[in-house]
C-alpha cells in the first residue's frame, strides 16, 4: 500500500446510529471525486443488505486467511465480527483517480493513523446520548440487546474522538452536511496538493 499516493484518504468514524451513513452517502452524491471503499465483514447481512454493496460478506476462515495474507489495510473485531478494509479495493479506487472514504471503527482508525499519517480523520458525534439511543431504536435494524451493546460501545468510541482531525456534531443534517462538505472542499489547499504551485513560484 503506497503511502505516497497523491490521492486523499478520509477516515469517517462515529458510533452506530450517529448518522454517519446518511452523511457520507450525501457526500458521495455531491462530490464526484469521492468513493467509498466497501469493507469485508464476517457479520451476517441484514435484511436490506446485498453482498458487494454495503459489505462483502465473508466467512471467518476466508477473512482470517486474508489477514494472514496481509490483504487488509486495517481490520478489527467489532461486536464479535471481523471488519476490514481491502488494500486492493482502496488502490483500485485511487487508480481511478478517486479520493477514498473509509467508514470504519476507532480501532481501524487508529491503525490507519499509524500506517497513513497523511489521512484525514473525521468523527461524527451525536448531539447527545439520548438522541443516539432514540436514533438506534428508530432505525429498527437491531434488537434491544444489540442496541444496549451499541450504546455502551458508543461511549468508548466517543472517548477516541479526541484524537481525530475534525469533529462534526450531527445535530441537524443540513448543518452537519455543510460542515463536513467544507472539510472536503478544503482538500485542494492541503500542503501535499500544492507542491507543484510552490515549485512554480520558486522557478519564476
Ligand atoms: P455495522 O455492523 O453496524 O455495519 O458496523 C459496525 C461497526 O463496524 C461500525 O462502527 C463500522 O464503522 C465498523 N466498520 C465497518 N467497516 C469496517 C472496516 O472495514 N474496518 C473497521 N475497523 N471497522 C469497520
């Protein structure tokens, strides 16, 4: 995995039910140069999920073979299931000229911060624990035991938000979307992207 890619790598994290999915889906619609890397997981698909769309669904043996073979840019066990970012999938998107978004948990975000220090990390915070709890129930995807577990996990995740570059509070979709869009729109002014302009100025 090249650390010298001229393309950007964005890590988006935050507790489940915090509104991450809605925000990054809207980002993908607004910005053509962005693409989401579909992760591998050993979690069974939910009713609405299709293999290759939300995730590539693998069995544990296949996933573990992938870890052994060094196929993952990062991977973690979340709620008893493996999740991982395929190096090849990220590279393929970079090769298409895309900037890549990873929607991953905090363990994965920590690994990416080490292996790709130039990556931009964005944490989506819920406005309150009460709102988070309500959103998890409203989406009707998980049973009560899973919701309770996700809420306690959310606290651990929120602790890790301190280490992120950008914190977006998802109190209201439009406002949060403006904020996260501003982060993406600032990308051309990053130092790593302006090397050619510096060279041109110095050559004058
Ligand atoms: P869910 O099962 O609700 O889709 O996701 C559970 C958690 O796994 C979420 O926090 C999500 O961000 C995280 N996750 C999804 N894909 C990956 C991945 O490729 N790597 C890591 N480390 N976490 C992931």
